[in-house]
C-alpha cells in the first residue's frame, strides 16, 4: 500500500479534481522515481500502451464505471479520493492480468507491483546479490549519481516483486530478505551520496526492517551503523551516538568482531562531534582492540569494505574533531593505503588529509594534497565529493592571498566547486 503522502501531489489533486482517470494514471506513473512506463501500467490494467497514452492525452475522460472500478483497485487508489463509489467487492481480490498482450494467469495487485505467484529459489537470490555486487562496484568507482536510477528501477521491477508475490522454500526467505535489504542499503548510500537525504533514510529504514523481519542481526547492525554514519556526516551527534549504540547492541549478538569494531568507531565519531575526548577515546580503543582481534577472520561480502584503511579514516575524522591534529594526520595518511576500486573513498581520504594539513597551517602542503583530491573528482558523480572539497577550501580561507591557495581556488572555480559554496565566502 502506498503511503498517504504519495497521493497528495499537485498532479494527483488536479487529476482527481478533473475526475479524469487518464490524468490519474499519468500522476501515478510520475509519482514513482524513476517514472513508470505507459507499457508497464498498461499490462497491469489489461489494456494496450496506446490506450494508456490515449487516456492520458484525450480531454474526454473514460466513463465506463466497471473499468474505472477495476483500474482503481489495481492501483489501490484510496476510495475517499475517487469521484465514484467502488463496488462491494473486497479491495484485496485477485484479478486476471495481462502480460505482453497475453493472459498470464492470476496476480495479486499491490500499490506498486503486479506480481506473479511463483516459487523463489536460490538462483533468484544469487541474481539479486550479483546485481548488487555490480552496482556497488560502479558506485565505489564513479559515485552514486551514475547508477542510482538503475538501482531504483531494478528494486521496483525485480526485487520487490519477489518479496510481495513469491513463495519460498525453507531457508530461502531469510536469504531473499537479506539480499533485498543489501540492495536497499546500496540504494540508500547512493541517494545519500547525491544529496537525496530523505530517500537515503527511507531505503536504510526499509533495509533495517527487512533484516529484523528475518532476525538477521548482523545485517541489521550494519544498517544501524550506516544510519549513524549518515547522522555524523550531517553533524547530528546525538543521533549518531544513539544509532551507533543500537548497532553495537545488535552486533554483540553476532560474533563478528569487525562488525563490532565498526559500530564502536561510529560511536566514537559521534562522541568526538560532541567534543567528548574521554568517551570518544574509550570507544576508539575498543574499536581498535575489536578490529585487531578479528583480523584475518572471515566477514560477509557486504562488510568487505571495512578494512584497516577505512578504520584509519574514521580515526582521522575523530581526532580532527577533537583537534588532536598530529594523531589525525597520521591516521589520514594510513587511510590512503586502501584497496583498488574505491576511487570515491580515495578522494574522501585525500581531502580529509588536506583539511587536516590546513588546520595545521601547512598551507602549501594542504593545497598540493587538495589539488590531488580535486583532480580525482572529474569522473565522480557525487555530492559528497563536493562537500569534502568545499570543506578544504573553507579551512584554507584564513590564508587567502597565498599563491598556493589562489591556485587551488582557481581550479575549484573552473570545476564549479567554489561556485556551489558561495555561502562559505571562499
């Protein structure tokens, strides 16, 4: 069922006010991101794509009440929005659908999918995981903006239908929910990476719920840790600490030392944002001990990114917030000893080092490292990269007029980085 706010857009208000079902279909298609195709909705409604196109464009709306009743049920439109009374038939009935112009048996209608009742097996789960693996590689190399729409479309058209309309053998349900949770997690990170904050939160909350539904504590802890990371990025320290502690509680039931270390360092980051060096130091020591004890142990594929370089970057963030700049610099340099295939992460860590050098008043070195980071950004479609680069520019603002700073600012202007940060007065 779509959430009530789905139906509260200007497109829907105009369509319902006009009592024009063609306009309702148009609003429904464009209420999804990415927009649904006419052909897809046509298959749900049991008509042709040409008929949907005609209904959307033709000024005279369809009048056949039996068809309007049927279509309203297929799209699960709330009865209170309609200008006609629905029949007494239960709204959760099963209706005969058409796929590619041919009868395709009986389908269960939902707000966003028409899903065949079929058995879901291990091959379906592996396909989902393989697609997530591919999308994750693209995300790490090129940023969330390159493949986000594709991931969202795949979730809607392929992953969600398996959850809603499939039948599962023993053991497959848990694996399927986990696989869909992983793809939602990736979609959440991609949204977060391009600045779509609320969409990112929704994906991670959905992923967390899927994990809870099947009792997957490890993946649930990973979702909570990711949500803590998001909160820290936006400097919501109380939320970051709260979510990290939830992640630690959940991870404690898993036996995964690396996961426990991740949750501990996320808590440390939130505490560092609160300028609590004592509590942050305790959490950092715990994270280091947990990671060292787990070194060499097997971890799930979705946790493979959390290595020594990633941990070092989080330590660098913490020490920078605590103004312990020598320690921050050391960990920032260690964070650059990272695996191949994480181009965006390398930019983040390079910019982090530049920001620390700027805080140390090592201006020329900070500018040199900042230029390295800037030149990595050309192939990345990521709002977060801009945020990191703007942070470097802001920390160098006290040294405006220095030749190295002006050279860096010129390149940033040419790439539009400083233009996006005019409020920072750089």
